[in-house]
C-alpha cells in the first residue's frame, strides 16, 4: 500500500518512520509542513492523487494545550479543519484514514476507564478542536479510524520523560502533580498498533490506545528517576491548584483499551516496561 504519514517530525511520526523499516512491503510518504501543508486543501488533493495514496495516517496536530487557549483559530485549523481536508481527499480515492486523537475529548471527571462509547465533553480549546477533528474525519471518510491516546512520550522531540530526566539532573527538588491520574503511552507502542491495523485491514470506528496500568504524574516521575538512576533529586507531590495552568487538565484520563485489543488481537505492554525500554534507548542514543 501507498501510505502518507503527516506530522512526520513529531514523536509519533518519527516512530512511524523507524518502524517503516520493519514493514518494507509498503511505499511511504513522510511529510511535515515543509513538504505538505495540511491546511491547504488543494495541496492535499494534488499530493494524494499524484502519489495514489491508499492510507493517510494523520499524526500532525496543534498540541500546545495552554497556548491553544490563546490561539483558538490556529488550533482549530490544524486539529479540526485540516483533518477534514485529509479525510475528504482519502474518500475521493476510496482510501482510508487513521486520525490520532486525545483523552482531552473527555473532561476527566470519571473514575472508571473511559470506553469509546462514553459521551465526550471537552473543557479546553485543545480538546474541543480535537473532538471537532474526529467528527470531521468520520463525516468525510467512510473508512476512517480514530485512535485516542494519552500522555505520549518517545525518544524523539520534547516530552515529559525527557523534561523530568533533565530537571532531575539539574535540581535538588521537584514538585509534580499527584491528583491527575492516567496512563503514559510510549509512541513506539502506538506506532506498532497502527501498523497492525494497516496490515490486518482498517476497521472503521473509534479506538482507545495507551499502555497498560495507571499512575499519577507524580508516580510517573518517581519511576522515570528510578529507571534513569537519578537519586539526588527529591520529588514532592503537588495538588493541581498549586501548579496553575491556563487550560484545565483532566483529573482522570484512563482509557479502556478492550476494543483495539480484541479487534486487532494486540497485546499492550505495561507502562513501566515501555518506559524502561524508552529510557534505555535514550541512554544508548546519547
């Protein structure tokens, strides 16, 4: 198949590039804004038609959650309008699209893991635009798969894991929120799940994917420091209201992965196992 991956310079896009070497049966087109502006509908149509694309994997997004509150138009353009253009271009060729979405489509007031059937209720610009993007993709393309994920990290780009390692080496103490609960997701594991869906055949619908297990940001940091061998930095638990942020964060964003596991027969590693793998890989790269 001929596969277009947008947002190729991001965490997930980079992992897709690495794993493409394990899936050499396909032809790939990895693009970022320099190669293809997904806000330009004519450019998308030309690219998809000229390159006879069979599947679009949209990893591009506006992900700066707090900045989004001040840039709602740009955020909407990238997270809602552009995915609609991609989906329409896919439909015109009877192609499929995989749209990456987020736990922020929920407000985080639940206390049991969110299934795909739960009613959405975003309470930030980021979450609202990502939900609008999901709806645009589903409306424009019959062969559309939405994958919601959470707490994404990788050896690529800037992310929570890298930041906590850096701060752990620089500081004697660190305060981290303990009353927001979720599950970290190693972008390589998500990329693997995407390839399984591509290779088995895309089954349209909404799916949830993160690693297994549950933790707070505080627990996550403690594990990051333990695995990275950082012992000199004291990590303190903070309440959310001690760490003011422009956009509200979900207090509980654990996703139920049953649907993606049963549909595609995949096993998902526990978050600590994947975190260890990522940090070891990071150390090796350094």
